C-alpha cells in the first residue's frame, strides 16, 4: 500500500498546473500511463510488433482489471472502446420477447438509456424509477418496479448528476428471483470505490477507463459473469470472437466460450497499455485507501461549501451512499444555471476545474488531490 500522505506531484504532473477536480468527466492520465503510451509509440516506430510483447501485456491488464472489480478470473473481462459499447452488448445480445421489460432510473446518463430504449422496437417496455427529491434512487423503489417480466435492471452504481451511490445487493437479489439480470454502468465508481462484482451480485458491468481509472479515452472494460457468456449473442462478429482465431484459413464459426467472444477484432493496444499502467497504480495504492482519501477530500469540500452558504445536493448522511462526486447549489443570490455556469468559467480562469451538470456544480477529486487544493477551491467560490 502507498502512503496516502505522500506527494504525488511526480506521478500526476497536473498538480503543478492546475486544481483539477473533474474526474467524473475526463480525467488526466498518470505519468506511468503516459509513459506506456510513449513506449508503445516508440516500439511501433522502431521495431513494429517484433519482440514488443504487446498482446502479452494486454493479457496482464485483463488480469489487473479482474482484480480491481474482484471478478473470478480474467475470462470474465473483455476490452471495450467505451461504456456504451459494453451496455449495448447486453441490450443487443440477450433474447427479448414482446412484453418483457427493462427497469432503469429516470436520471441515467444517456449511455445507459438509449441502448434499452432501442429495444422498444421489439415490444420491450422501459420501466423508469424516479429519483427522489433528496437526490436518491431508492433501492426499494427499484425492487418494487421489478416484475416477472423484468429481464434486466440496468443502473449506474453512482449517478453522474447527483453523486448518489446505490446499494446494488438487494436489487440483484430481487431481479435474480424474477429470473432477470443486473447490468451496471460503473464508470463513476470503478477506480475510486471498492467494487466487488461477486459480493454485489452483478451479472454485467461496463466502464470506460477515462474517468476514475485514470486512463485514456477509448479503452474500457466489460465484465460478464462467465456462466452467462454463452447466453449473450455477440452483436459485432469478427475474427477474434472465434475459437482458434489465429488459424486464419480454417473457418470455424464457433464463438469463444468466455468474455473474449465480445472482442470482434484487434484491440486498442496503446489505450489498453496506458489504462493498465493506471490500474496497476490504483492496485498499488489500494482501492480502499483511494476511497478513504477521496472521502476525506469531499467531506472537507462539503464543510467549506456549507460555511459559504452552498447547498449540498448529493446524499452524504450515510457513508455508504457517498461517492467521489459532490453536487452543490450556490446560494440563492448566486443560483440559477446561468450563474452556475459563470462560476465554473470564473474558476477555470483561476486554473480550478470543476463541472456543470444538470444545472448544478459538480466537484470530483481523486486520491492524489490535496487538502490545500480543496481549500483553494472553497476560497475561490463566490
């Protein structure tokens, strides 16, 4: 485990450039991740693939990703270009019948909305669970929405516009009792929160690496519980989906038995190598330590923001509902979307980066940020 009081400025040079607090958006990559990109480029330029070991390294990254979410093995992990692709694998790969339904919250990020809405053409119903005025998606409301025709509950572990973290276990138990599956958009939790797909009862999980995993855009992970792999029909078919894929002249139309069946063609190797370097860093620090640090940073921000008259929208009373995202509203005299936008723009002029989401201010620090940076943000808030 890494000492959480150490100076990470060498590992994250952005610390010397700005106060970056938008890891729920597009995060900076770590120095090791940048080095992996450069190494790949140098090898591609000088020796091509000869003796480069590119695919061997990618297999190691799969193993690290499996450790990060406590998958049973790397056989349950596929590389994907983005979260939407992983969710679409499930939406397009399961067999649906007219009258089946999908349960989702009504405030999901569009990546976890449109793949399911696309199934309406097959007579599949979308059942929406409403977010409460308190910013929560209540697990009991999700469970109450499940029927004997529910094929999938698809839900974000952490909501992008509230920061609410939901307890997935009761939902997985209920949907499994109904004969359905739990599909999780985990882009706002993997890399910052402990995620255990086995303990949580998750069947499918999708997460791009460019947020809390601190990787580049275009390289993510998809998890499919191994015993379910054969139930999901690959929606894109290519040479790598198949068993004995490297025996090019012997056409054998037989899908891989594990998550490799969801990888139709060549991998995004530079992105995967870079993502792997950041996953290795997160595992070295220890995801529990990462979360303890982020929880301390967000708590410090909430205290200071409240003192300046800001309202915390994110559910924070229960530690199990917290995430790396804090959503706030400015005091009424400064409120409104236009003024919130002005606040974001003015902060950026001071090299302090937060985000505007659904008309509110969103702050999302990572473990390498400092208490001094949080205090600088608080001081700069109007």
